[in-house]
C-alpha cells in the first residue's frame, strides 16, 4: 500500500495532523491502539487564554487562539459530530486589589481580545466571588472522546486506520522512503505521546510526563459558563459536572488516586458554596509534556524520513491546531518549525 505519510498514534495530535494532511490532498495511514490514548481520552479539553494564579496570557495566545475554533468547527462539520463547546470562562477575583488590576487590564490592547466583561460584584450566588470576576472570551472545551471515535470511523471509511500495536522493528528506511510491513510512505510521524519514549529514534528526548486526574460529579448548579479558579468546573451536556485537574510529576502510576480526589474536592469546596456532590467517574492519564513545556516538532537529525509531532502536555487542545499547520508545512514544503518548538533544540540528547 502506497501512502504519502504514515502516522503513529490517533490521539489529538495524530487526529488533527492527519485531518489537515487529508484536507490538503495527501494520503495517510494511521496506526493506533485506541485503549492506549490515555492522555487524550482523559483530558478535560479546556482551552483558556488566561491561565495560572496570576492570570497571564497563555504562551503564544495571539497565534494559537485564532486557529482553535475554526479548525475544530470545520472538523465538526466534516464528521457530523458535536464536540466543540464555545463557553465563556468566569474567573472569580480573590481580592479588591485583583479586581482593580483587572479593571485596568480591560483597557490593555493585549488583553482585549480575550476579555468579555469585568464584574465588580458577585455574579453567581453559588460561587465564592465576593469581589466579582473576569469573564473570558475565546474559551470553551472540546469533548475529545466523540472526536476521536468519530474520526476513527472516518479514517476506517477511507481505509486509512489500522487498530493494532506499532512494532518499530518492522520499520525499514532507505532511498527517501519508509516501509512498514506492507505500507510504503515518504515519511513516518510519531504522534503517539509517551509511546515515542519507547522509540529508538526519540527515546532520549527530554519528556517530562505529568499525571493528571479529573472527576465527573453529580452536583447542583449548571451555568453555561465554565468556572475556573484553583480548579475548573464545567457543566457538561450530560448533566454532570467535570472538575479538574491535578498535576503530578512524581506519582506516574496509571490509576486514579485518593490523594488527587481529595485535592480536587478541597479546591472545589473553596470555590463553591454548594458542598454536596456525588462522584460518578474518576479518571487519570499521563500527559506527554516536555522539560521546557514546549511541543516537539521536527525531523530526526540522521533520518530524513522520520519525524515527530508530540509533547503537547496539558494544553494540547490549544496548541495542536496551530502547530499542526507548522508541522504540515515541514512535511510538505520542508520549511523548518520555529526554533522554540523545533526538536533541533534537543539534538544534543539524540
């Protein structure tokens, strides 16, 4: 079988990159084991332009955010599935000083595209927000599992997906081509998250895996907005409430933990005046983050046909749409990715 590109992994990175390649008229084969997509399938899918305790702009927000909703919106139309939920994010203020600071920021041109409204009084009686809060624009969440499942069906309809384990020992490289079993392609792209750590080509890259846990709860109060301060709280379409997320660089076992559950409960209780809740689902996954918290895009320094599109960590929903265009430009036009995400910054490890 002849295809243009062989992609390893159909998590969010492999899904979006292969979609862009197909839309540009190229043929792909994706090899994937659905049960191994732990990071993408457990991710809450939040995209948020202002993050952290100090509410700073997400890294490269002005580049990233114009790509997010158009790309996922196009994919919704193509697949006939709903998975993109455009929702404002409400961030309560913790002090009058913070309220004053954001009243000033509301006139700052660098924040203006991401600010919907500043509230100086309590907006929700159910939320601890006596100083009001900021309502963010260009935000929401992606329901990733329907996207991955729907896209897998799309790939199968084109005979472009094999649900099997990838065995690198079957990969042959030569004459500007790769051969994997019966598949002939111009290049192979590792989009398989932490699975790339097991590759002989990329095992030395400085991944820094981060475990994350989220909860789906039954709890009263279902606003259309996402509430986010110390913990995010999303009222889902199925009537449940999603709460997350934790970050652990040490406890990297695959299962949910009582410690993380209690941590999320404590943060939620600090945010909400409603204390009653019932746990329905507790999920954990390990994110393919990197030591410098930047994605890894690029070509292997010694093998012209071997590439990686990986390392998106906790912000894959925000990062993948923009950087998939950059990755496609490399694969098709041989234009190198920007230095801050190019794997050339890590060649000393390979």
